[in-house]
C-alpha cells in the first residue's frame, strides 16, 4: 500500500439491517423478506452467531438493490469485520460446562464463534469462491475493515468483494445461571458491495488518504472508539447515493483518513 498515493474503489450497493435479541430467530428463518430464502440451504443459519445472521441478511438486502438481478457473485470475495463476535454463545457454553460438563459443549461453538465464521458463512451459503476472512473483531473493526477492503481491491485478485460489518448497540445483559439474554439489545449490520474503480457504474467512491500518516509512529494519538460510526456510515452512504451529501470521513487509529464521497461531487471538483 505504500506505493499507492491514494487507494480507492467504488461502492456499488449497500444495505443496513437492524434487529433485536428477540428478532434474531425470525431473521434466521427469513433473512431477507424481499429475496428468495431458497438462495440459502435450508436451516443454514440454525446454529449461526447473531452477528452472522445479521451480516448475511444485510448482504441479501444489498444484492436485492442491484438493478441487474442476474449478476453473478461466484468469483467475489467476502470480508467481515464484526465487533466482538461470538461472545453470547461463548458465555452460554461456559455456563453449560459448569452444569453439564464437557457434554454441554456443542460442536458448533468453534466454527460459529471464530472471527472468520461470518465471512465463511457468506461465502459458502451464497456460493462464492473468492477469498474470505475476518478482520479485527475488536472496537476498531470498522476502521480496520474499510482499510483492508480498499487496499485488497487493488490486488485485482477478485472482481469485487462483499464487506460486512456488525455490532451490538449495547451487548445484552446475560443471566449468571445459563447465559441467556436478559435484555432485548439491538444488533445491526452493514453490507457493502465494493468493486475496483471504473469497472461498474457507481455513485460512491471510497478512498484512503495517507497524507497525514506517520508510518514510523503508529501509536501516536488515541485509537478512535467510534461507537456510532457504523450507523453513521450507513446513513452517509444513503445520503451520498441520494445526492444529499458530498463526503463522509473517518479517522483511522494509525493516522490515515478514510473517505466516502460522491463521484458526481468529485468530478465537479476535478473539473474546476
């Protein structure tokens, strides 16, 4: 990435999904009411972590927003940056071990709770054969995911990637006895279809500005803890697509800035 002055790519579709603890089971059965559930194998999300359920739902909704519904994503990659995934299932497993012993540990815990669980589910469930992996997993997952997504597209390994972000607004309060949720907390997910700049018609460009970055002092300044940045990004994408906003920016923890901007606005500035 050091050889690229300002890596950039196009956002060609996006969708934001939000539900609560009590709404997860319904979303497992019907992750997208406007798209055929048959695109996923039957009961595919039965054991999935809440982040995976919301993430796949967001991808399906974003797919549904393409004008060309015959587009194939078979060669695409899937990258996921969930914030603190797998914690509910892990807590419930620990409670189960205390009361039932090792027989209380499900074989689904490891594959469903891993950082790569969501990207793998998107790739396998929707028939994609490009690379898939998880990014971050901590409080800076959004910044880390956007940075990797922009840089990854410049490799031209795949024609496009699905970038998925998920997080709880506030993690559920759990029962000390069995780990079951006591609060109906809200969880949200954002899926973005990202393609190399210029390959498809698009209204939104995403880029990395490294002009203020110090590669020799990456610890300078506190890391961003943008608790509401995922929702803000989703609203910004909608506003840019509708022509209501020209640009949205987010500072990364390592010194650079991430920009999402209107291609129409960018063309006007370059012409001037």
